[in-house]
C-alpha cells in the first residue's frame, strides 16, 4: 500500500473523455484500488477542476466534479501553514508539485508518490 498524490490533469482525464489518456488513468486507478493505495490531492486541484463548470455556468456539472473528487481522494487543505511549507519546499520540488502537496509536508506525514 502506498500514499499517492495526483495532480489536476489525472482527475480531468478520469472525468472527461480524453481517449487513450483517460483509459490509461482509469487502469492506473483500478490498480491503485486493487493494491489499496491511498489517493491524495490538494484543495487547489478541486479549484482547478471546477473552473470549466463555473465558466459554463453549469452548477450540476460542478457538483458532479466535486463529488467525484471527494469520493475518490483525500483532499489536502491548502492553508497558511501549507503556504509556509510550500515556500520552504521550493528547493526540493517544482512549484506545482510543491504547492499542491505542501499540505502533506506537515510533521509526521509520510511522503506520497506523485503522478502528474
């Protein structure tokens, strides 16, 4: 069992039809479930996946996207402490990874595996 962090694009591939990419991500998620891996993402990811439904004025789609994310992953908050951890992590991660995963950098947290 592993703790795995997904960035926004992987959720978009699951939610929307992106052909082969969607199929590959669905297979990856299926293997993760079989292995009992824990899936994590950031509250920033939730914000990013809600952009398209909000731009379209589609509240139903936005609720569906949010429900899918909440059902399949633990959402890590991005708060003031996470912002500070992000600032300190810049030497060890590229900005998006450091930013999204800063909430998992709290003391005692195990580092996740990243898929972007």
